C-alpha cells in the first residue's frame, strides 16, 4: 500500500501549486468525513500505518463545513468575488467562507481550522503595533477590520487581535535556519486584501475585491490571480520584476533556536494585553457569529465563556459563544469547538462546567456535561436548558487508548508530505522513529542517526523541542490537549537526522561609549551583562560608533544576552541589540545585485512605518533597515516605482569625502562648549554646511525631538521650517568673521556671509541648484566624480529662500580637493542633513577612498537610501543615525543606488 501511494503523493507535492498562504501539503480525512488537521484519535482500531498525501485539494479536502443560509443583506462570493444573487448562499460555519453553490466545487482555499496542518515550512509572523486598516479583512475569520488590528510587517497578513492565536505560522521564509532549507523557491500565496483593480495573471480579469477576502498574491514576485487560476501557474517563483534586487532567502542563514524574525528586523509588538486578559471579555471578531452579544433578559439566547485548556484558565483567556437557551449539548459543544477552530469529531470531546468565580485549580473536580453522552439520553439539553446554567465551560478531550499521529520528514526530498502511524501507551519517541523510517524509505540507515522533534507552530514564534528516546507519546499528547486544544492543532512531529549543530550567533551591540579597544568593550559588557568568557567573544569593533559584534557559542547565552542588553544602559545611554544573519554571497545568482534600503520613520509626516512595510513586502526584509534618527524633509512615492526607477537608472561614479573634526580651545571664546570633544571622523557623500543652514536644521531637529507627535504631516513640517526661518531672517552673525578657510593650503578671503556650504552633488535644499548654471572661467564645470568640492556662500535666510525658489544662486567661493576650516567659536554644522554644534577647532575635508558607483536620481535629503553590493574596493559607512546597521557594510563593495522624491530626500550612505 505504501509503495502504491508514493507516486501519487509525489505528483501532488511536486506538480501542483501550493495553496494560498501556505505551501503544498496533504489533507487526511477522518473516518467520519471531517478533515483532521493534526494529531488525533484514529478512525478505528483495525487500521494500520497509512501513507497520506495523495488527495488533491477540493471542497472536502479544504476542510470547510458549508451549510446553506438565507441572505439578509448584500453578500459577495469569496471565491469569484461576484455578488450572490437570490436569497441563498453557502457559509462555512468555522471560517465564514461564503460561496455560490456553483463555486463550491472549485473552492481550494483551506478553512482556518485545517490551514495549520497544510503549512509546509512553519515560519512565525512579525506583528507590529495595532493600527487602523481601512477596507482590509482578517485572514482568520474573514471579517472586515473595523477596530484597531494587527498586521505582519513581513508578509502583510492582517488579523483581529483575538484571531492572532489561530493564525497559521505561514509567513515568508526570508532566511535558512538549518531546518528544511531548500534552494528552489516556490510562490508564497497570500489570500485577499488586493487592490480593487488587480488583474489575474492567468485570465486577465479582475481578481481583487474591496468587499470580501478574495484573490491571491505571491508575497515574493507580486503576481496576482484568482485562487482557482493560481493552480495553472508554475510553482517556482522567479521574484518578478525586482529579481535582480532581491536578496534570495537561500543566500541568508541564521542559525537560531528561539530567535524570531522580530529579533533581526527590530519590529516591536504592541504591549496591549491579549483579549480576555485581565478583564471579562473579548472583542466581537470571533468566527461564524460567535462573538459576544448584548442580550435582553427575556432573550431566547445566552452567551457562554469557553476555555480550551488549563493554560486558558490560568490566563483567563476565553472565547464567547452565543447559543439558544434550549440548545442540545451536542450543539453547544460544536459551537465551542468552532470557536477554537477545532475540526475534530465532537464525539471525542466533552464540556465541563466551571463554577463562578473562575479558578484554575483542580479543573477535573468540577461538574461536567458530556456532549453526546449516553447518561443524558438522546434528547438531552445543553447548558442553556438549566435554570442556573454556569457562565463558564471548559472543553476537555476524552481519553483514548490509542491515537493516530502524523510524522513529517525533516528533509524536503521525499515522496510524501507525512505518514500516519498509530501510537499506544507503549509507544515512545524511539519506537516511532523505528516504525517511520521504513515508510520514508530510510530503512537502510540506523535509527540512532535520527530523532523525533516536536514543533509548536505558533503564529508569533516557532519552537522546536527534541524528544527524549523514552518519551511516552500518548501521554505527551494528552498533556498538550489538557494545556490547550488550540495548541494541539499547532503541534507537529518531525523525524530528523541527528546532526550536531555548532551554536554560533552574531549579536550586534550598540550604544556603548566610543573610542574604546576590544578588550575595554569586553570588560564593559562583562560588567554590564555578565557575559561568559568561554562562550562570548568580541569579533568586530566599531570604535567611533561605540558598537561591537559578539560571537556567542551558545543559543541559551545568546538569548539571555539579547534580552538583557535591551534593558541595560551604560553611562546613562540605553544599549541596542540586533541579531545578525550570515550572507552566503557565493550562492548569489550571477545577475543578482541585492539592494539595501534605509528608511527614516520620522520623515515624510511620520509615514515611515508604511514605507518600511512596503519595502519589506517588495524585497527580502533583511535588506530593509530603519533609521531611528534622520533628516527633516518629507519623501516617499510608490515604493515599487522607486525600485523600478533605481533598477533602470544609469550608473555614475561619485566622490566620497572624509571630514576630520578636531576641536580645541581657542582661548577665551565666549561661545565655546564646556567640554572639548576628542577628534572624530565623519564621512560625507552630499554636502557639508556651516552656519545658517545648519542652524535651521538643528532648530527643526530639536523641535521634532521635543514634540514628535506634532510632526505628522508635510504641511506642518514645512510650516515649522518657515517659522524657524522667519525667526532668523533678521539675524546677523557675521560668519565670515568667525571662521577661516584654506583651499589647497591657500588662504581664501570670505565675503560677508551667514552660511558656508561644501557641495558634492548638483542639488541642495529640496532640489535647488546652489552653484548655478552660469559659466565661469575661474572654475571647472561641477561633476560628482571630478574629485572636487564646490564651496558656496549664502548671505542669510532670505538668500536661501531665493535659491530654493530658483531666483538666485549661491556665492561661488572656491573649488578644490583639500580644505581646512578653522572655527573660532562654537558653530552649527551639518553633514548630509545631520546637524550639531561643533566646538571651536579645525575641520579638514579631503577625498576618501575609491569612488562608489551610483545608480539613479540624486537629490538632497535622506528619507531613504540604497546601497548595492558590487565588486570594487571596500568601505565602512559611518552615520550618526544608523549605528545599528554598520556591520552590513563590511562586505566588499561599493555600488550604490539612489533615488528619492523630487520634493526632497537625498539618498545618503
């Protein structure tokens, strides 16, 4: 039987496109006709091990429980998205999938109750803080998101807060972790929430809908299609239009145990409590009309709290169902199981009454009512038939002497998705491995080379546990069900090769004092975080940024350090921790040129979070970085158009410059700073300003730091700039009296100016031409790759406004490759939009290293920036607002790509 089933299983797994939202797998139908999503009682004592995986997807295999309903309001089909004419439709009682009768036979989208069992490689989601998402639908209960909801920042899965525990762990696999890694990449389909004008790749008809959750989209290549049409597409994904920019997941590796993608991408969840925690209810977004209702005392219905196990009791997490007061016990139990998306046979469960108040102690001692039990008779009534019915109930699984357990192979090149075996009280992890290996074609290998691994596929985190050889499996299954029935549907067992994995985690730590040695940083971290010398070593030091990379030879120690560093401050400054993946550059395709994107979340009216999510969706999230501090001007347009324009742009060379800041006491300067800073070096790509323009940027920056909530729109941001400028319009500092300028070691006499600007690019201040287009025999025509900087002066705020309006240009002062500026007083300075007060002393500007290759349109500002890895030279990028990302640039590089919004936003490295 096993040999006969294998070709069919292989044909289904390899020759068909995966289901929306999850890769292909194989459903198993129980003996009573109901799909079984996970481990559960077997169909009967006489059946032996079975090989599953041959049944193609269809209405039954998708696990829906359809019933005919009368429609009382305009309703749309979730398959074809067309209006359902007439008064009847077909509704899934579990997930609310609505369909025409004619569409039922074409339904391939799995029900939320069986979806976890269809995930090929479990990957947890990265849910950000709650937000309002207009005209979006929950991927679990399929209802509209009217209240604040959650969104996965990596794959754009949208869910209600109380639906999160039931969401599949089917996020995009953005890196390999040593478990079921593969080189061939398939489409990752996500259902619904498409633009209303989306067109199907196959039939070219509209596949998007703003009325229901319909249509599918590949999260990698962006291909859109009807769920039915997607089966006609090749399963392999080519990453679409942006394939040369995307960092393939097979080229990124992160060996970890319990680290999630949130540790890599620094996505922080909302601190709000889970639904039902600390209060007496949940919100009403539960499935199939099971939400809480406010009922009149004489109502024929009642609401009940339902717990699914001991863990829910302890946390006071419950679901609310509404049932008729005269409902039968079986009906109440079925409604309770649907509330937790449990698709197993109701006859395998019972409801136990909980007295008020609810306490977690001794749940087995409470009164109980058995759904379908013979003690109450065939016509027994449920909880609602009693005068004083308990308000709270708990679902319990009935004990069985044997159960059928699915075992999945932990390697991908196998003919079946899983095999099913029967476990008894005598079954242990070792006996299960011995029974499974012949079914998977590995009987020639010794069982000592394999182990049984339990995987909890939570929506927020995927956890793996290696079972001991003598672990009794039947007792373990009972314990899991006692803890949580929902958890049981998310547990999967793998037989895996016993490989010795050498723990190695690269942990980036920033926020340390700058200018220390590797030994000093090691001692500082040992004192602050109690690092263990035998397990932790400093591998890279970024002294000027106050950052290090730690090599940690223990997963447990890495997890402890990560959590501890996040809550630690050194010299009053909080530390930052980031888990760094390994980039396997030798596996990059020949035409691949991965793009790095930096987003400033404070710019563009605080729309940075939406930009971050958009770029993470279009690229591999490992390529997208958030700048915690940055420039003041707005940016952003359609992210896809930005990436396409970068890909199509011409490549040009660009000079880079090093600025040495050497502060010293000039003696008696009345505006000098109290503490003289040690010398430091910064890199410049675009411009350096001294005086009035730096002062305006500094004032804006400080205003935004004081009240960030007010800077939520471009109009307000520009208004603040205007107000700050008006305050300075009559200000006369006489900058030419406070600084000295040498160009090529020759003293240059400065005219009467308020600002001195060194420019390397042909645009400044929202795209203005500061140098001007008039020819001048004294200077060469400026270029970004000529090895020269242009020095321009401005006489004040009015002059700057005229330059930005195109009415004037700046005062041309000099052109050269080596500059020395002497500051006689503390003076505002900005480099590439980053302002500060520089103490009296010297500033030396000179050329720095090989020229990077630029690709795209270059303008002033820095709302987002790109960097492409090339093959010439090496460099290290230094910027005050992105210390966390410095290690990314230690590759051989430097091909850089820039593109921004015309209103402002210069790419900046």
